[in-house]
């Protein structure tokens, strides 16, 4: 797990570095690239904090694991990263699909409610529940802002695919780490999480660099 996390952090920081280098090497490129670079740095910090939770999860009882602050702060860092992605795409795309937001939000909120009643509420995980709830809504907003029904360039679809891959990774992380609260040591989704997480970083970086602006 530690090697995997170090690798994912390295790739994420590398994506941030690519954005920074490109922006400095191509002065006429959009200054909005700085926002994407910041999002990658925040993601790396979130990954590091969640790694801390995973490392220590087997040492405490479920009720303490569910209140682990490193996991909550990790979620908050990823939340801030998503906010950066949202700011970027809203400034570039200037569109928002309310239908996509409502459909994804309803699906995820129903799932979250069921998970909260079964896993989080009995052990008093209110802080974690609040962080996860906000993160769900922001993730749905991020996807809805990334998809424009008409006039999307190929780079736009690549960016949207990157956001979608990140959400898939988040879903797998949620399943895995809720499981880890009661069954520490089980990491059945490690490779899938790493695949979709890194895929999202690469797709977003490529779309931003290839198009300079994501949409035509």
C-alpha cells in the first residue's frame, strides 16, 4: 500500500509540474492552468493523509477509526481539489448540466443515506458523514460542469472522462475505506483505485495541455 501511495503521489505531483512547466514555457497559454496545478497538489496532500489513515487503521477499534481526523482531512483536501477543477471548468466551459447533476446526486445520495444508517451513524461518525456528503455533492457538480451537451471538443470529452474516472476512483475508495473501518487489512480495490485515479490525472493534464483551453 505504501509503495502504491508513493507512486500515485509522484504521478500527481508530476502532472502538476507538467502544468507549471507548460504555463511558463508557453506564455500565451491560459493562466487558468495554475488552477489545475493547484488541484493536483491538493490531491497529493489528500492522498498522503488517507495513506496515514490506512497505515494506522489496524491499530484502533472501529469507533476510533471512524473518527480518524487524517481521513476527514484527506477528504477535505480532495474536496478542495474538486473545487479547483470546478472553478477551472466553469471559467472555460461556462455551462452547467442540471440534469446530470440531479441524476448523479440522487443516485449517490440514496447510496450515501443507506451507508450512513448502516455504518456511520451507529458509531457516531458525524464529522466523516458531513465531509463525505459535501464531497459527493461537489463531485456531482464537477461532473455536471464538465459536460456540455452541445459543442464539446474532443479535449472537452477527455477532460470530462478524467473527472468521471476520478469519481469512479472515489467510489471505490469509499467502499474500501468504509470496509477498512470494520475489517482492517483488506485492500481488495487497490489496483482499480490506482488505475482510475491515475487515469483521471493523466486525462485532465492531457486535455488541458492539448487544448490550452479545454473547449473550443
